[in-house]
DNA sequence: AACACAGAAATTATCTATAATTTTAGATCG
DNA sequence: CGATCTAAAATTATAGATAATTTCTGTGTT
């Protein structure tokens, strides 16, 4: 991950915090105190406040005037919401990207799929998965659409890590392969349809809570 | 428009600037200088910088590190992009909203349509149009989706005002009526299909530029 | 006239200080 | 014992000052 040494401090802080929120290092609902963050990053709180605004825009944090900002909470409803938005927007992006996809790009997407299938932990699986989606969608050349999709992927990753914090079993991604096959055959509509279904598939898994009880965890696995 | 007197200064400034950008009072590409804005609003530049971050998130401004922020430029490509995103997302929202639509809501949406048909200027037409869309979509109960759609509507309004700054001829919105009829009959799919087409209709109109030449202006009219 | 350059002016980004508000904790009262 | 009030502590929001960078402008050079 590029450290972006020429970025402004506010950007660096927002990236670092986004990483923690996504990985689950900071709990949903936890308060983010500007002075504490400022001290940790050896800055004043001014850039910290700007970083907070960025996180807010990404939907990773929520702020109430005069009452500070906290890590955004989420529930099954929001997981579903993000899944549906991704389905709608990624399908749109793929339709526009399809005419510009070269076999070189599709080969790289296949590499990403293989890397995902080989992953033994959530983190590397997520990275490979995101690479796959980004590869086949970027050629749509619609920057606003891609930026929105990126934010949704960040949310997806958060849900994923929350549910599958540690355990992960390797699995072969048939959907990705079906999408690639359709694209290679020039059948964009079929690829788009599969993609739309793919990102709406919500995995469920029982997890043990801190109190010892088991509840069900949900996440987008695509 | 609620002035939000309990808002933080940054929010007030971002709303005021958003208004100007959308209405075209500030030109695309124009620089926003933090000290000037701060002076105008009688504040320091700290809240101004936060306001800039908000505008950036909405896609109304773009910023380059150390080089300031400018009003986002746009072209036909972006108009199309926003139209397609709106189509995809509003269709999604309507599908979820449909089961929760009451005849009271639909009546209010019809009022909004009538108000739009009677409008003699772009500004009031846009307001009525936005009210219509908001009324039939809000019951979907998906906050993230609605927030994204709101930002897209802001962009749409900007395109619209840029093209139809002064002249506006009243027109009867058949699409809105067809959508309402379908919804009243419980035919959500048909309503969604019409809505999807509706927001992708891009109006074209010749406008005279400052130099006297005529170019074509484009905007989403739905 | 076009170009490059140096210095000045303007502007952004950050820091330190202060004011306003909220949260916390302890004490008091029913 | 719980609820409510109050004062202290913590925290957010804004202001004012400073450092760093960019942009502008005029001048000299080819």
C-alpha cells in the first residue's frame, strides 16, 4: 500500500484510521478523540479534523456536531444495502468496461482470482478479490462511478473482517471464472448478470461473541 | 431551505458554497481561496477547510494538495455518468420503496409533478422535480443509498442550471405521471423501468457563449 | 518576441492558544 | 438506593499566528 509520502498530513491520518476501522482494530461505535489522534500522529488536531471529514465521506465514521465522531456502526441491513448498491453500480461499470477489456487485463484478473483461491487468510483474500473487481471495472473510464464503488468496497471489507476476523477456508471462486469466461467470449450481458448475483451473495457464519454466546455474522463475500 | 442555525460553521459554509456552485454563481474551475471565504463568512479558515472537504466529498469541488481547491469542472461525459448512476441507483431505491408507498405519498408526488409542470423557471422546476424523486424513493429506508442519490441530484441540478440558466419553457412531465400510475397499480417493475429511462434522458439545447458563438448544452432533465 | 529566472506576493498547511460545549464524577436530596 | 444537581475535567470548535509552498510579476537574456 503506497504510503503517499507527498500526501498532506490529513490524508495520511485518514488512510491510517480507515485501515484500522476496516480491519476492525477500532470497534464500531468507538469514539475518535481528535486530541488523542493528534498526539499519536504528532500533529495538531487541525489535520485530524480534516481526516475525520474524509472518513465521514467514506461512510466509515459518523459525526454529531459538538459531540465528536465515532466509528460507524453497522448491521445486517447495511450489509445488504452495500451489497445491492455494489451490484447495481458494478454491473453498470462492467457494461461500460467490457468493450475496453483486453485479454491482457483478463489474464491479470485471472491471476487475481487464482491468488484469491490460494489465500489462507481473509486479508489476502480480500486484497485479491478487490484487485479482480478493480481490474475488470476500471476500463469503464467513469471516475465518479469508480470512486463510489471504491468506498463500497471499503465498507464490504469492513463487514468481511468483522465476521471472518481469523478463520478462513480456501475456496474456489467459480463466479469469477464464469465472469471471465463470459467476457472472453464477448458476452458482456452474461458477465454482468453473474457479477450482479455474485456481489449480492451474503455469507453467514456463526461466531462466538466475547460473552461466550454464538451469534451469526454476515458479510459480502464477493 | 432550513438554515440549520445549530449546525457547525463548517456545515453552514459548505451549504452556502454548494448553493453557489450548483446555481452556477461560481464558475467551474474557479479557485476557492480559503482566506477569502473565511473573511466573507467572518470566520477563521479552519472551518472553511472543513467545508472544502465536504464539497469535495459531494463532487462539487476538487482539491490538489498544496495547490488549493477549485470548483469541479464537468463535461458531457460526466453528465452521462451521473445520469447512468442515477438510473441504476434510483431504480434500486424505487424497487425497495414501492412496497412502502402509501397513496398519501403518491398524492404528494403528484402535487410535486403538477408544481413542476407549472414552473416558469428552472430553479422552481428543479425543486419540484427533486421533491418528486425524493418522495417516491425515501421509503426505501436505505440511508446510504439515499445519501448517494442526493449527491447525484446536486450534480444534476448543477448541469441543469449551467445549460438552462435563464430560459425555461413549461412542459408536462409524462414520465412522472406514468410512474405514478404504475405505482398506483402496484406495478413496481414497470415504474422502475420508466424511472430508469426517465433520468437518463439528456436534454440538449443550443446556448450562446460569451464570445457570441453557439455551442450545445446538455443536462439531465428528469 | 520568446524564454528563463529571481524575488515578491499570495496562498496553503500546520501549530499553538482560547472559547464554548459536553461528559464525567462526586455530592446532595428525596 | 436511586435520582438529580453541580463543579471539574475532558473534548470539540474556532481564532490567531507561523512556516512552507505556490503563483505571480517584472527583468534580463538570447
